[in-house]
C-alpha cells in the first residue's frame, strides 16, 4: 500500500510518497477510564485466593479418589502411623524430649 507524508518547509508544501510492503496492522483501543478503588481490588484478590484454595481441594479429590493410580498417591500423601516410635525424627517426638 502507499501512503503520503505531508510537511511544510520555508512556506512551501511538500509531499513524500512511500510505498510500503507487508501486512498492515490497525490497532484500535477503546474503553472507559475509571478511578482506582481499593475495595473491589481487595475483593478480587480475596476471591482469587479462595479459588486457589478450592482448586487445591478439588485436585486432591480427583487424584485421591478418581484416578486409576489413586492408591499410589494415597501412599505418598499420607503416612500411616502404628506407634509413637514411627514419629521420631519428624519434630513432634524426639528422643531428647521424651522420657521412657
């Protein structure tokens, strides 16, 4: 496509014709400007965090109860404890704090 550039120099009108090749992108932006308000911002952030929490719970439900390898994930997620001796080294029961 071609386009012209008009300018004036020493009260004389000039025109430069430019022949351009390629794809032309016309970007039109429209909208409505507004004022910043902290209340909708905090509500949106809180809603986003709540959705992240719900997504974690839903993923756990799907992985632990729906998938074919659910027993593998259950073994990795939960630790079965039969005796207090199994908890040593996990911070709750150390040999230095427990008396026999």
